[in-house]
C-alpha cells in the first residue's frame, strides 16, 4: 500500500479501498478453502456417478466373480483385488523388514560407531572436521534414501523389467523345478510375475518406511536410552526392550502409510506383474492389480467398460482411503514426544 | 575423571564394610558384569548387529543399482539430438524426445498454475484460522485424503470430469489430474511455512494498523516465501515423474505440442513419463535405449528440482 504520510497525520484508519481489498482477499481465501474440500467431494461423487450404471448392473457380484471379458460383458475384479492385496502384503513384509532395519542402523548409532572406530585408527576421532563425520554421514545417508523416494515409479518399472527379471529368472526356475511342490513356487516364471513386482514394490516403499521410522526413532527421548544403559542393558536389550516399544506406534503408522502407497502404486506393477487374470498363491505366476487394470484398460475402453472401470476405481479408492486414514490417525497420535522427553 | 573417582571410591566402601564385618560386594558376581563372548546376551547383540548391518547394505544395493543402471544405460544413449528430435518409429534409428520434454513442462506448468494459487490461498486460510474451526478441519482432512490419493485415481477422475465432458484427450485433462496430486504438498508445506513466521512480526504489523490482508501480503508471505517455494518445488518434482494420471488424460503424441507458435492444449500431449512406459514395452532396441535415456533425463530433472527445493528451506532454517 502506498504510504502517503504527512507530518500531521502519522496514523489513519484504512481507506475504503483498503477495507474492500481486505474483505475481498479474506473472502477469496475462504472460497479456496471451500474449493479444496469440495474438490475431494466432487472427485468421489464424479467417479461414483459414472460408475453408477455398472454398480446397478453388477452389484456385489463384481467383487466375488473372477472373469473379466468385455466380449460377453462379464466383469468382476476378484483376481485384481487379490493381486493388489497379495503384492502389497508381500512388498510390505520385505519393505518393512529391510526398512526398519535401515532405520535402526541409521538412528541407533551403528553407522556412527563404525565410522568412529575407523577414525580412531587414524587417531582423528575428535578432529574438528573428521570428528563430525559419524553423525553427518548418518544424516547424509538418510537424506539420500529419502531422495530415492522421489524417483518416479515408471523408472523403477523400467529397472525391474530390464534388471530384476533377467536377474531372478534362473533362480526362480530352479526353485520351481526343485521346490515346485510348495505352492509358493507352483508355476515357472515366464517373465513378468508376482515376485519381481513385489520385489520392486518393496524397494519403492522402503525409503518411506526408513525415513519416517528413523525420524520417530530419533525422537525417542535419549533419557530412556540412558536409563536403560544405566541399568546395565546392552545396546540390543535397550533397542528391543525400550526404544522399539516406545516407537512402535509410529513405526506401525509408517508401515501402514507405506501399505497405502503400495496399494495405489500403478506403473511399476502394470509393467512387472504380467496382467493375467488369475488367482494364484504362486510367487512366480503372473497376476494383476486394480491399479494396473485401470492403467491398461482405460485408454481403449468403450462407454460401458468405462463405467465398470470406474466401479473398480471406486473399490480401490475405498481400500486406500481406509488404510490411509487409519495410518494418519496413528501417526498423528504417535508424533508428540512422551512427556518430559527431549 | 571417571576412573579416578572409582579408584578413590572403592577403598572407602571396602573400609566401611570391613567395620560391619560384611562385604557388600559379596552378592555381586563380578565376572558376570564383564563383557564376555561366551554369554548369550553378547552373542545376541553381535548377531543382531550383523543382521541389521547386513540388511541395511542389502536394502541399499537395489536403490543404488537403479541409479547406476540409469547412468550406465541412459548415459550411453545421451546425445544432443535427443532434446531436439521427435520419437522414432519402430526400427528407425536415432530420434529423440524433445516433444516429450516440452510436453512435460507444459503439463506441469498448467498444473502448477492451478494448484499453487489454490494451495497457497487455502494454506493462508488454514494458518490464519483457529485449529478447531470446522472448515479448517475439513480442509485439513481433504489434504490428508489427497496426500494418500493413488495417482491413477487422479487420472480416473480427470478422465471422467474432463476427457468425457470435452470429448478428447488433452494437456488440460492431464494437468488437472496432476494438479490434484500437487495440491496437498503445496498446501501443507505452505501452511507450515506461514505458521513458522514469528508471531512477533505478525503482531508488529497488526500493531502498526495493518489490515489482515496487508499483514499477509507484506509480512507473512515474504517471510514464508522460501518455505512455500520448497513445497512448490517438491510438488513439481513429483508431478514431473507422474505417469499413471497422464496415461489416459494427456495420452501421448509423436508430434510437437506447439504448432505455429500456439500451444495445443486440447490435443493429446506427449510427456517423458508416458514415453518411458510406452517404449519400455517395445521389442525394438533403439526405443528401449531411448526409454533409458528419457529415464535418466527425467530422474535428473526430478532430483535437481527436489534438491533445489530442499536447499531453499534448509537455508531458511539456518538463518
């Protein structure tokens, strides 16, 4: 606002114009806040409206049938729902085991200790520059892992297609030949399949789990650790008995959040899972997921199929919303440091 | 220091206990207190430490392998003509993805044009309103919902709301889909940035008689600007790499998205991400090579934007 100050009048009430601008801007902020809420409502309503004919026609049988055949007009998504859950759970097992390990490694001083010992060999562990490396390196590594979460999923898909599949194929076929009795290895891997998809998916969700879990582990008050060490506990007794139980809720939230991400992940799975309409417990069999079904069928869908696909989208939306809301509710309660902490 | 204390302490304790005729250390099994490799708890510690270190290394291998393969297979394809030529037909040598880079920039720019004003204005509302306000809680809930929104569903929505209504695939539809995914990042980081502006500064402005709008525009927004920009950059980085929402909204095209000086917003528009997806499934060597090169370019773009965005807010924290 231009200041027209003369000597007599330093302060003055806002001019009519300024009051008008103020009202207008407040109204604008209010309007846009409403818009963001309405956007979410509109998204759900819009998808549901287009899906409505399909919902009426197929009803709940859509969730339990196994055929997807545009020629006969039979649509059902049980194999896709199964594939979505199976791949996400497999990815979650791998991703959380490795992700939480990496978070522990980066928060409980393992790396710091290692660097400290190496520095000690050179006698530079308290050097003003080198002495800072134990902590600094943990931070750098954590930032690096977090940065890797930003790599687009289509790139992970490409990498899975040309690196992971050729790499694991001989191993998988050996497993099938020798351990084929176990249902997990009941089929041979012809290329794309559940195992490479789940592997790449777990690599993709690992940075999320590691980054959030590490933040939560670091936030565990050091008093608690010190008290445990003071009682004579070893580092691992402290981690298992004190640190992990304190951080467990937050880590669980992180894992659920990653689960939500895995459920909705599209590109890497569409490229790696094989897009076959089968329900199989075999890790080596091709399968399909809801998101991959949408990605593959939408571009050439006729009006009738669009409605069916919207129904599938609605199911996916329901599942991910549920998982995400639970996850963020847990994380929200886990984030405040316990009283007296810090 | 610690060892000196111990040395002076020990004899005194012994002395007093000798007076009573009792040794307080009788109950303590001293060898038990020492670290010994024969004890299960030590072995467990060593075992678990090895396991955790090993698993971390194993977890890092694939992550770095992605970067390494990108540099290796994308790097060998890198040449200047990639940025100026159109995608090749099957079996045709050479070619590039200049149109896809341009298309990505156009789509992300339009998406930012939609999501940044919406996000920042909502963030201003959120930061200036009591946390318990009903609308504020609703906005925050909406942002949370959108944060975990599967990207493909943004595409599904844009398809139903724009492609079906307007009757064709277009850059606009793609941009709308992407802007939905950008919105929560922009909004939540902007709110956080505005909230971290010291209350003093806001109160000083109000004390000088500034209206709420003047306070926001002349004090809060300039101070929070680096933080807001960080959010925008992170959102742009994410948007540039999104494939799923573009697959059936912007689709793809083998031609330039600009013809005769006009940006063709209502036509199918190419993008780097969709090009990678399309070419990855091709059986032709040259196109697969281009997919790797495009991945390298995309990852460099995304990571640079990300790093620049993060460094902006880090500098702010240091101040």
